[in-house]
C-alpha cells in the first residue's frame, strides 16, 4: 500500500511548490484559531471575576496561553489604548469592546489563512487531476491494439474518470494530513497544557484510543472501494454497449434483458456503497461519543481542580472548549486517512493500466519508414492471438509496388488478420513481413502507419465536423485539398447539400449520415492522406446497390497507382485485381487472376458460383 501511495504522490510533481505556502497558511490558521479559544479566559475573567483589580502594564508581557499571561496582555493593551493609569480608569464596557474587536480580528485572520490554505490545495488538486487524466489517456491511447481485445472499454473509461477522481483526493489530502490537522491539534494541546497539565495528560491518553478505534473502522474500506470501482467500470461498459447498439436492442426486444443487467450491476454497486457508508459514517459519531464521554470525565476531574483553586473557572471553561475542538481535527484526520485508503485502491487500478506493457514495441534502433521500391513480402508467417490457437499457418506471398492484390475466402479464414499484421497492430509469432527485404520490426510503428490508409466496413467517424473528420490523417491540408479529396470520393455533392457544408457536425459515429455517405467520407480521408499503401477491408459489404456503385467508383480512383491490399466478400469488387489469394483456415489455398481461378474450378470458383458473379 505504501509503495502505491508514494507512486501516486509522484503525480503531484509540484507538491513541494505548494507545501511551503500551505504550511505557512496552516500554521497561521492554527495559531489564530487557537487564540480564539484562549480569549475565553480574559473575557470571562473581565465579566465575572469581581475580585479582579486592574493594574496598568507598561512593558510587553511574554506570550503564553495561560490565564495569567493573557490577562496581562489585556491589561497591557487596555493601558495603551485607553491611556489608563490605575483602577479608576478601568471600564468593563471598554474592556469588552476591546476584547470583541480582538476576537473578530483573530477570527478574520484565522478564516483568511484557512481560505488561502484551502485555495492552495485546490490549485494543486486541479493541476494534479489534469496531470493524472493526461497520463492515463496518453497511456491508454498509446497501447497496442491487442490490449483492447482483452479489456472492457467501459472499465477503461471508468479508470480515467471515476478512479482518477478518487485518487486526486488521496494526493491532496496528504497536505492536510501532514500539516493542517496536526498543527491544529498541536495548537489546541498547547492551549490545554498551558491551562492545566493534569487535564491535558488525560486528553493525551484519550486521543490515541479514539484514533485506534476509528482506525479499525476505516481500515477495511480499501477492498470494497476497489470492488465498487470495478463494478462501476462494468456498468459503464453496459451503458456504452447498450446505447451504441440501441437499434439491435430494440430490434431483438432485448430492452428488459439490458435493463435487468444494468439494474443488477447498479444494485451490487449500491450494496457496496451502503456497506462503505456505514463504516465511514460510524467513524464520526463514534469519535464524537467518545469525546463527550471524555468531557463528562473532565467535568468531574476538572471540577475538583476548580474547587481546590488549582484551576480558575474561566480556565476550566476554556479547557473544555479547546478539548471539544480538538476532536474535530482528529475526526478530519481520520476521514482523510479513509479517503487516502480509497485513493490507494483506485491507484492500484490506475497502475494496472499505466504498467501494462505493449506487446508491440519499437526496437531501440528502429528507423523511419521512407517507403519501398520493390515489394512487400509475407515470409512463412505464423500467428495466434492468445497463443492457444494458431490463426495463420505459414502464409507466404508478396505484393509488388503499385500492385493491387485481393484476399478472399470464407469468414474467419484470417484475411483481416493478415492486414492487421501488415499494419503491425500485432507482431507475428514466427516468420516475418519485409519491405524490400527489411523486417517490419526494423521500422518505427508510427512512421510505418503514416504510409498507410485503411478503409474498412466499420467506418470510424468522430462527433465533429465533416472537415475535421476528413483531415484526420493530414492536419495541414488546405480547404482546397479537402474539397478535391471529397470530389475524388464522390462525397462533395452531398456535403454541399448539408446544412453547414464542410463545417456540418455529423453526430456520434457519423449518425447523421447514411452508410454510403460515411463510407465516402472514409475514402476521402484516405485520399487526402495520399498513402503509399492502401488497405481496403470489406469496404463495400454493408452498402446498398446505389451506394456501392458510388463507393466502388471512388475506390477505383483511389486504387490507381497505389500498392493495395483488398479484402472482400463481394467478389465483384475484386475481379480486376492483379492477383487474388484465396485464404481458408489461415492458409493460401489458391492464387491467380479472376479468370485463372475460375478455370481451376476450386474454392474461388465455388464462391463465385454462390454469388452469381460472372
């Protein structure tokens, strides 16, 4: 736990910058706050001690919280403010007015420094949460594709949002645990000891007992806090999947099933929160009950000291007031430790993400990909996603520069997996992929992918303007270049008919557009990037006939002069490919042009026959 806690503090790299001013503000707040309660002694003495005789004080007394010293300070202030030289100048009204002004001034200073301290912590909190969220998002977005195949998207989102929120208080409460509450406790203890060391001894023995009892209550909060965060992640996943697939939910009348699934998770989270709330809420009443019990004992013990003239009545009341206040920072300290405990639980989940290593990494001496001149070669490639079942079995083929090849075959045969290996979303288990004889592992991933564009069946668009979606791969593109790319993709006309043209927002995942329009924007994005290598993965399989014709025409323009890998179920889209590879169960079973494969009468010919392609 301590190791995780110290790592979390690393997010607050500026904690040293805030610690010094916070310490100063906290010390001044504690001083003035304690002085407020010390003022009870001279106020009560002035009002009710009839035997008190004013004596002028001309020399500044030593500072102390004791009743005698405080009364000397009152006399010293009164002597100079009202030019009093003897008892005949003593006026209780003036004394009380002076004490009231001092009390208000002390209280103002106490709350001023409390505000400054709180504002300092708040600045650190905001800066810390910004740094944590940036670090989490940067880490998540930098993971390789394989990481997301084993993670629930909602759980990852929960860690970036909810868990970071829990961790921030773990970090910022550190300053309060180290400075503010201990300084307040010390201030009250100094006041109490200066009034009566006998009563203070009892208090010092009592406070650790309170801390021990409450500490046992909050100690068990860490595990349920972790469970709550995990279930919250699952709930966000259900929410994201349900809203993203709302048409399927409605079509299959699965509304009740989804509602029951969500309600069950929500109930589980509620049960955990109930348990945690009972523990947390029990801490404060328990400490207050123990505090009142201690005050009752102090009344008996302190009363005997007053009766024996070892303690003044004013001092006794001030002591009880200070003792009643000392339990407040003790409770706050306990609550903060509770937050730290929960923050550590959230921190464990954050570090699971931050510490997760990418399976696909750049070699230390990796170089930038600057294109190829001859061919891309798959050489005896073997691959499995989880090392339990091999998906690709010794595949070998090459793609010459400027050539369009097609990968066809039954679903699940490994076609899309080959394209993912080409983009190095995964590394091959054995064999290699080479560009002009140089291994794909010798290149930096980003520079390699910068030479590629992907147009897939599942068109990914963002809740942004048409212009920004198209310019995703080329942020420096001019408006003229964007328009030209859209014309090539047969998208310009429908864009101009949109309410705000290229500035029209297309909604979540392009929900305001038809399937064909989304696909044409995806093609325009690829055209604008002007890639050397183009990958088309089932780019027209989900389109109607009219949309397919427009998209197919755009694709023909896009393919010209590029090295292209086309994956298709609709064989009509790849009849003109330079070479066609038939992939079945992770192996190449046929290779050739369309007419050659038809003549063989093999797997490809059967697929053509099933689709009535001529």
